[in-house]
């Protein structure tokens, strides 16, 4: 679900769809978040600047709490708030928010196109590419390579417990791209058949560590062991400024019922982390709209935004 499908939804609807992962994928979450902020100014009818500011901040805080690990959402919301404190009246505040929205959506979609091109060019004729979860950015690169006429194959993990890999497999199949769906635990067994790994990211830390769907770090470890290049596709707004100042990325712990019915395991503690951290040592490169960088170059991307 992307911004064009949010028509008719209110802010709480959007927040709930992000929480329940009906809206999923870091880039789509960010675009949905900024759309919710836009709705605040579109629906606000008073001339009270302070009241509008309160509503904007209330919306921002509600959305940030929906998916605390996805820095793309937080950075998108920060982008929406640019310049509003200096606005002289409500009309100027609204105008700035609307301009911020248009700019962010344009930047986000352009970044997706650029990363697809840069990443697609790095996929070679005959490659078998393994991907984890359902990243529109990583899949964009795979589709670009296929559209260039390269004869490639894809291995997609199930990506438990939400099984986003099913979406990936169906999406690639609809494009006639040969795809094999595997359980997550088959990654090491299949890695000997793989030429490259392409994944997305929810957050990239200043030290080059990649926060992504749970299981990504295990995929990276297997790729490292087998000397298979591990590539991350991520827009620059997924880089965490806060990690440059010592903050740690909060790993979201989701409802245990996504795994099993807790009533069937009354005396068992059930943990359901949604993300994990892949060390920079296991990442060969990060493809951004600004170019292809090593994990060590993450701080440079962040520095441009500080």
C-alpha cells in the first residue's frame, strides 16, 4: 500500500496500518507517514498557529511509535516539519508542510529509480540472486537487470513469521522472473548456488551496520562464509543521524501471537524481534541514490544531513 491508496483514510487508520504491517517496507512506511502529516494541515481549519503545531507534533509522535526501528519513517516526519517553527502564520505553515511533502515524495521515488539502475547494472548475466523479506528497493534492482535482458534467477526466503517472502515470490513471478521460494533455514544449504545477495534496509547506522528484517544477519553470515557478495539497497533517508551521537537503534519486539498462540505455551517466554543488526564486516557495499559506498562510508552520508 502506497500513498495513492491512502485516500479516505484518517491519521489513526494510517498509523494502525503501519503498526499491523498492512503498510510494510521502510520506504512505503515513510511515504505513508508523510501523507498522514499532510492530512493534518489539509484538515486543519483554524487560524491558531500553536494549535496547528500541537496537532502536527501529536501526529508525528503517534506515527514514530508505530515502528520504532524504521528510521526512514522518523526521518520522513522530520523532513515534513522543516521550517514550520519560523512560519509567521498558519497559512505559511500549511504551505511549508505541503512543499515538504511534495519534495519528499519526489526524492523518495527518484531515489528508488536511481538505486534500481545502479543495483541492476551490478547484477551479471546468469546470476542467481538471493533476497530476504520484501524490499521494493532491492527488487527494483533485480527487475532492472531482468528488463535489461539478463538471464537471471532469484531465490527468495519465506521471511518468517510474517512471510513477506511470499509477496516477493509472487511479485517476481508476475514479471516472469524465475524464482524459487525457500524456508529461512535453507539459506546456508542454498548459498552455494548463489552469486549475489540483495537486501533492503530499515535503518543504517553510522558504523555501517544494517538493521533489517530478522534473519538478515544470518543470511549475511552465510554469504560471508561462502564468499558471496552481500549488497544492501537503501535510500539516504534510511541512514540514522542519531547513531552518530551514540544512540542505539531500538529493535522492535512484536506480538508473540505472530509466531504461535501463547495460550498453547503457558510457561514459555516467546520472543518475536522484528529486526536484527548485520555487522558492517559482512556488507560488501550499500547502494544509495547518491552512489555506491562501502559500509564505512555510511558516516559520510549521515554527515551530509547533520
